[in-house]
């Protein structure tokens, strides 16, 4: 099913287990909770894997939400596992990365479907980790020139080579390995093979030691070497030679989902900054009352809410407009990761020396979340890779087409639920880019008709004008095999305008369904749009908006997180 949300509210149909999971994890300030801040910092300082946490999450059954319902799991609407990963990451990004990798490792099987998906489901649903063997030493993000080989014969598939660095390479039970099945380089030279360690000769694999990392220090980032490792011929994931195509389609699903990791980190960083501002006194006043501090907090709130609406639009688009996900997934991943990086850069200066300390009023948690988030930015393609994807879609984005149906665009973000993830509808390239992005001018007109404030309308109009200019610039840009810096600059601006479209569409689609302090007016929308306008070269958030959104965030933080998706709180 695509294009139509099933009736009912999201909360009533798929979010009850999300809230249950939040309650299960408990209060991170409590040393006895499943995840405690104190314990997470201790493990991080020792670069130790969060074994007890992952085991507890397995026992609860989070992994069942990584497996589509048609293969025996509980995955219907992808918003559920995404929000669960967010809950996990706002307590400890390392634990979320370690556990969530199973979805990334198994997603190629969901894209292919059939018997291999059923075999993968039987592994993943147990809680046994599944990793994704894509990268190799010296190859960077270029997957097309990997040297790991898979030799297919009547008696099975023999795998030779090394994958590095890989999350859960050592701890994982199984790995989806991208391997060369044709020595001639080309789009059909790579295939995917499921290597289940329970089914192979253990003597044919060795491990490369854990890599020391700046963030997610405790995660198992290591390598694996295959020496004539033989698996059954039924372990081929998809047709021979279709490995790269399947990976590229799978990334369209994993990129939006990894934004849950960044957003969880942002939740933690923002909560610490708000607590600091609300309790710190300077010049006889709360720090939060000083205009300069209030602006920094407002920008951080705006960044968090932007990342949230972009994340939500991305995962909802995977259900409703899957044929656009080649572009949408890159826009979401680039903008989400970059925005949260910006949040931490600004809040590091705001929190000051405490941002670099351990064991002082949440300072250790702040610097850990900041470090962990920097690693998330390179998962499933770093910023340059995602910008390159956007550049490659310029021709589709600027192609003349029928104006998008605004009601259909808004329907993507309205309350409702999806009954499955339509992986068969994914495409390698979009036809006309993103309908959400193309709808921006019409959405801004609708914003005015619905009585939005001048504070929100003014930046919305500036961004819509910038979008029209971007289309002209991109259309005039010469097509080159290697994009020049101007192309990447335009791609970044397209991502920012996409964020504006998501924010405006979210406000229009979900007015009345947002609860809490942020629902009182459109201050949150004004803050997000003014922040985006500033990043596009406009003015910063004005004082009135900064005051309103900061006060709302300070009030909302009593629930533990500042969010527009208030129905998913535990």
C-alpha cells in the first residue's frame, strides 16, 4: 500500500509499544534503570560494549520491530522502530547503534523478499545481531571497487576477502556481504551473500581487532576476514549481479531511520542545555532569561524540531511515496545529520567548559552525545555522498511536471498508520524529484491562507523565492562527471529548502494534533523557518520568537524531551 494512510491515529495503532519501550528503559538519572547515564559514561570511558543494556533490550524484544510482519516480525509502520531507536539513543547512542545495526544488516533481504527474507527473519527476530558487510579498507564510500569475492558453484558460494570497518563484525551472528561475482567492473559485477556463522566452518573466518573511535567508543567497530568461507547457494540475497542495486535501494530506507540516532543525541544535548540555562544564575538572573542565551537556546530548539519533522517526513515518505526515496533519503540524511552537528557545535560554546568535562552535572553525558553523533553522520553515506546523490537528481528535480497535489502531500504527514513497508516500489532514481519539495510554493500560499503569523510567513516566502532561484541555477548548471563545488553548494541549499517544506507541511497537516506548550501558536514553526532562512543567508531568529519558543521548550522539558510528536511520549 502506498499513497493512503489507514484510518485511525498513529498513537492508537502503532505507538503504544513505543511508549511501553520508553517506560521499560526508565529514567536515565536512576542508577538502577536499564540505561543509566552514569553507567553509560563509565562504559564509554573504558570503550566497553554495553552488553547488559543490549541483552535487556533483546529480552524486551526491540528486534521484532526490525522484521516485517509478513516474515513473522512486528514491523508494519516504520515510525515505531524509528522512535524506539530515538528513545534508546537519547539515553545512549552507543547502545542504539549496537542494537539498531541489525535492521541495517537485514534490510537488503526485506528489499529482495521471498525465501531469503524468511531466512533472515528467522535470525533477526531472535535478537542475534546481523551486520552489513559493505566497506573495505582503502575503499571509503566507493562500494563499486570492492575486492571481496564470492565464487558461485553447484556446491555453494565461497567467499574470500576482508570487510572493514564493520559495526558488529565480531559480535554479529550473520552478515550481509557485498562481494564481487564478476571481475569485470560494472553495475552488475557485485552480489550479496548472507553469511550465517552458525552454518559455516568457524576456522575459515578471523577477525580484525576493534577500531578505536572518537564517538560510540564501546561499539564493536571491527573487521572480518573470509578464507574460503562456504555457504549454501540459497544464501544469495537477490539475483547474481544485483548487489549494488539492492544496496542502493536499501539505503533509501536506512538513511531516514538513522536520523533517529542523531535526534536521540539532540534530545539529550538539548535537555542538558535547558537544565543548565534554567538553573544557572548570572547577573542575578536565570541564564535562560538573558537575551543572548535565549537566542542560542531558541536556535537549538529550532534545530531539534527541524530534525524531527524531516525525520518524520522521511520515514512517512518511505511508506507513501517510495518511488521518490532515492532523493528524499539523501535530503533527510544530509539535513538531519548536519543540523544536529550544528546544534552540538553551538551548544558546546553555550555550556562552556562543562561540555568537555566528565562527572559534572551532566557534562559527561553532553560530551559523549556530541562525540557519538559525529559518527552517526558517516553511517549510510557521509555528507559528501548524500550531496552527490542530490546533485545527480538535479535533472529530475528541474524537469517540468504537473504541480503536486497539495492535499496528497499533506496526507503524508497527517495522523494515521501504514500496514507495511512497500520495498518493491523503491526506484534507483526519482522521476520528478520530491513532491514535498516541489510543493513548497503552494504550501507557503496555504500557510498564509491558514492565518500563520508574519514571523512564520516572512521567512517562508524568502525560502520559497530561494527555491525558485535554485531551480533555475540547477537547470543551467553544466552536467559533469565530477560535480564542482557550486553543484554541492546548490545541493545543500536544496536540502535546506526541503526542510522548510517539511516544517510547513507538518504544521498544516497536524494542527490540532500537537499537544503541550509548543501547540499554543506557530512560534515553533517561525523559529524553524527563521533558522533555515539564516542558514540560507537571511536574518537570525528574532527576539520575540526566541523568547516564545524557549519558554515553551523550558516548560516541555519536564517530560524529558522537546517534541512535536507528543503522542509518542511514555
